[in-house]
C-alpha cells in the first residue's frame, strides 16, 4: 500500500502538494504593500510543539517549509521589463500555512518550448539564474544533463540526483564542453588545473607539463605544448613558416523544417503546455540543484552529505593570514628560535574565564542564584543575556578571590577586560526616542543594510547598531507571537486549510470604496473588487481588480489582460480602460502602429506611474513620503518635503539634490555665515566642524536674502513683513529692513534674549522668536478664514482642500495648541494638486510684484522710506525720456538717476556719497 501524498486545499480552492509553487504573503499591513512572494513547497509541518512520532495521517498541518524565489527588483535597483522572470535561491523558511494565497507555476527557461506563449498565460514564471542571499551574487543555472566535461561516475551521480547545476557564468562553457582528458596522463582535466595548447587544442594538467606550469598565461597570451613549439621552431629554421589557421566548423546543411517559433501567435498545443506544467523535476533532499562551480571539488559530489550551497574563494594564505617570522636570538644571530619562553596561546594565562560555575558545589550555586535575584527586581534585566553574563562573571571573580557573593553589585556598567587598556561597558547605553526613530526609518529605507542604517542614526557605532538590531527583531517577534496567541487562529482540520474562511484575511480589499473611486493605474471606475494600492502611488490609494492582482502577483501595474489556456481568448473580457482592438499574439511590449481605440465612457489611461519609491521621513511634519515628494540632501542627509522648502527638482535628479546651504558651500553665491538674520546670534563652539544649522531639524531649511545673508524658511514665512522675489523657490528674501523696531527690541518669552524679530501667539499676547517656538514644539500652520462677498475684490482669496477664504499664518503656544477650535493646516499638508499649505500661502501672499520693478529699485525705495526721503519730480526713471548717464561713473544702466545741474548722477553713486546716516551728497 503506497503512502498517502500530503496535500492542502487553499482558501481559493487550489489543491497544492509538495514541490508545487505558490504565492505566499502575510497580511497587507505586515508586508507594507509589497507584492506576493513566489515559493516552492518543500514539506508540510504540524503545529509547533507537536510530537515528531505522531502518525502522519492524523496530522493537522499548520506550517509549511518554502524555498523562496526572488524577483530581480528585490536584489538589484536595475529595472527589469519582464515581470515573469525570477531568480532561484537555495534558501528556505518556515511560514504559517495561512499565508499561502494561490497556486502558480515556475520552471527553467530551457524546459519551455514556447516562452512567449508561456508568459501570456496567468500565474506562469520562469528562471535562468540563481541568487545567493549570503554572498549576494548571481549564478547561472543549467540542466544537469548539459554538463558533459565530467568523469562518467561523477556525471551519473549528478544527473541521478539533481535536475539543475549552479555555476559561475565564466565556467559554464567549460562544464558544457565535451570531456577533456589530459594528453599526457589521459586523466580528466578539471577547470582550474587545466591548460590548453593554442596550436593543437589539446588539454594538459599543469603538473603534467615539463617543466610544470606554476600559473596560467595572462589574459591575451597563449601557451603551446612542447611538440608544437618544437615544430614551430623547425618551420622557422627552414623558412617555411605556415600560418596556423584554426579549421572552421562545417556549415549546417539546409533544412526544409519551419523556422523556430518566435514571439508570434502562441502555441495551440494544450497537451504540450500541460506537460510542461506537470513536468517531473528531480529533487535530492528537497532541492533540485546544487553548486558545481569554480570552487567545487568534483569528488565531493559523491558524498550525499556534501553542502550544495554556492561558495567563494577560500581565505587561507598569505593574503589573509599574517606570516610571523621566527625570532632571532641576540646572542646568536645566525640561529633562529621559535620562542620557547613565550606563553602558548590558548592557555590559562592568555584567556579570560567568564564562568567557573561548573566547579562550584550545589550549595554555592544556590547561594549565587539567590544573590543574583536580589541584585535587581526588573524582569527585563533578569532575562537579559548581557546582564546575566556580566553578573555570572562578577560572581565568579568574587568566588576566586574568596569573597562573599553579597559583595557583588551591578551599579557600575563598566568592566575591565584583560585585552583592553581601558574600561568598557558590558552593555550598550539605552537608546533614546530619536535614535530609535532614526533606526526604524533606516530599516524601512535600507532594510538590513546596517552600515547604511548606522549612517542614518549617526550617534551609534556599527557594533551597537548590530546588537540593537538583534534586540529589535526579537521584540518584533515577541509582539507577533503575542498577537497570534491573543487571536487564537483556527487550525485546519486534516489535510484541508479552512476553505470556508474569508478570502480577505490579508486585509487588502477595500470593503466600502468611495463613490468617486478610481483605479490609480488604469483610471477605470468600473470594478467588482477594489484593492489597496502600494505606497508611493501618487494618483490614487486603490486599484481595480485586474491591476490589484497584477501588482500582487507580478509586481507590475501595467500588465496586459492575460489569457488562460483553458478558455478561448474571446471569453476573457479586459478591463474597461483596456478594451483595445489588437491582433492576438503581438509582442507584449511592442509599439503600436495605430492609436489605441478607447471607449467613450472611460477616462484615457494616464502615463505609467513610477514604481513604489522608498519612504523618507520629513523633518518638518515627521511624516513619511516617497522619494521625490520628500527630498534627501546628498551631502548632509537633510530630509524635507519639496514643497515646504521651495525645491523645484527634475524627477531624474532627485537622488542628487542638495540643500541650499550645501550648494552654497561650493557655489559661494551667498555668505558662508549661515546664521539667520531674524534670530538672535547663537553661541557656538568655533572649533566644532558640525554643520549649522544641524541637518536633523527643519531649521536646516534656509534661504538667501537680497543682501546675501540667510534666514530660516520658517522665519521668512511667518514674519509678516518679509516677501520673496521668487515665491515658487522661496528666494530671494526681501523686506527685512521694513520690520518695525518693536519686533527687534522685544525680548523672547522663551530664550529671554533680544536681537531677533519676534511674533505673537495667535491666541495670547506671548511673543517669541520663530525658531525658539519651533524648538519648543509650538504649533505652526495656516488658517482659512471666510471672506465676505463684498470684500473679495479687495483681498486675496485662495482655495485649499474644501475651504475658500483668506489664508493666515498661525503660531499657537502649547497652552492653546490643543484647546483652540480653529482648523489649522500644517505646513506640509497637501491639496489635491500636490501643493503644500506653505507653497499655497507663499505664492499668493509672499510674492513681490516684479513685473514693473527691479530688485535694486525696490531696495532703494525701502531705504528711502527708512531715511524719510520723498521722491521728487527731479528723480528720473532709467527708461523715461532720453537715455541719461551718470557724470561721475559714466554708467547708462541704473534703476534711478538724480539730477545734478544740467546732468545726472546714478543711484549707486548718489547713495555712496550720501550714506546711511543721512549726510548730504557731496556730488551736489
């Protein structure tokens, strides 16, 4: 009686067994919008803790071991147009069986007779390469039957066990070549030890050549054996040198067979397609392939326990190990000694004993445990590995020095190690909230690339980041296990996996979409099911049924409608926005010769949105956004929404964006003194080389003024008197000289300093500097106040979200930030067009009228108002009347000329002579 083949019925009704391929994914919130993973079922496992001897027929399968596949976009930043291409891996993991979504098919490219037809069918994938996640390198995958350059007994074992062979790309031609035998000893010539004669094309072992070769010829050079070299010398001596020509391969005879099938009409042979889907693949110890590449010993293949994983070059030799020369005796320099007086490494005097509990008596061990529990009442410390290790070490030190265990204390976190000159901490110092937030943001952006995460945290060493990463992962697993225990998920019965459960346990289906719902990919409004869209999709937060499944299965939002071989193509109806008359079987990505016919009742499809971008956290609103909306300075790592710092960046150059302060370090367009002119002068250490303002705060966003100084973006926006010559980029800042004197003379209620411009709280008479308010957590935003219809012609009215009225900047202190009933939009809140509230306010209220004026002229008028100079009839504009010129400097280009007798003097010469103290002009 044959053993029963284990199988599981998934929630969608698919019946899967061992070696079938499936989609696997946790809940939508847990995987953060990433597509499904593709994997192969290796074995079904009972619930954790089940006895191994339990009968298999009565098992309740709750877990499954999966062999993962990678998508090319998962391991590389290079885009791959083929969404059906995967990368195999010799990597497995145990998952909950409830994470299996549906069945799919994955086979090697060489086993597919019609690739174009295969890719036109749903849930079909293929692979040609393997990616090793440990050494992070790709390898070629070839059929084991294609390997010919092997001894017969090794080749037979390889073919009988494995379906595929994994090797480096450069060694594949040697493996697939015919059997190579040494011309001297007639034994097999493996690749690393083989050299080929350039004339007779025979192979030799490097040790069989006389004299033996120590290394292969350099690239671009050839080698000839002794007979061929002797023959060539005889030809040279006889002056009958014949040019050696490699015989060409005979051309293949012509055939009347039809050409190979390309990317045309798909194959109609359904039997062949079903045969490829159900093709038997050999597996040995649950794996269909093994590594047989550059660093493999061929005889090790015969060992059934030999490791099958890819390998790299060994790190043994002078390149990686230090060669210590023998010691020289000073009394006898000619005699060398190995140093018998030196302490032997690994002895008692060269190692540090961390515990000798095994040498203690039971009573002493019990006393030590009692004193250990009395040292702390914190449960987290009592289970901490670092704390327990240090306590044990200190207890053992007290035992060796014949002291009582009660004398041990853990107040000091420092310890003295034998091999270090200074004391070190036995455990890392506590992480604060800012460091933990930066760490989690780095993990979200870079994944487990801990060196990049260390650069994001900045205040921790790589060793501390690695240790904290382990604790952080354990905490996540602890929370997940607690949720599982609290939820008590139902276990499947027998060989079936709760077929009656809801198909929406992953939480990605929108149960009640809005009335104006539309797909973020194809813009259709007609769909039976609406799916949550991945993060970074700028158009909409939901996808239609076709686009949602395409993203989850193929990681592509723009896959054309698929045909299943089980149904004729006419019965499958494409989405409303994709009902395009197109000949069946045309290339997937080929250009269309005619304009697509779109239904009159549907919105034409928009251009392809960009793929899901990495999320960055803005320092202005502490919210994350995709790269492009949130920019990251290439130099100082400052992160901010593009709309809240006046950055207009080409989408192709978002990764190379630099902030204004870093750009000025090289361009030198403004002053190198980056102190804000609207804030009191900060006291800083002159020896400090840290950038100012620091890049970890929104106050790093600064803009140049018309006088080549700098002000904070916040200060320039919320001080009423300042304006911009270009509000779209928030530069140049003008009007600082028009700020009234009482703003400068009033002391700040937070820092108790004067010297900067103060503003008033919107709900009370408190006055403070804007930068001080930001650092103390005051609420910044904008309020939309309604305007009467009779006054709309006199005031600037804006539309933001669903409100219309006058937009006013608001700063509320902590006492009124939560009690005020007014609706305040934060500086980074966006409207439907993607503009931030700060952008809308500055473009409507902070833009100076530049059409009829010049920047220098505006500055001169402000200076005239300060000096109480009234414009006279003698002031002549530069463009009115005949072209005047300055009799002093001779210029004809000035915003304003002043009369002098029968001549004129330019504005610059006039104020150079007059000065700021209102002294009379010497030219007059």
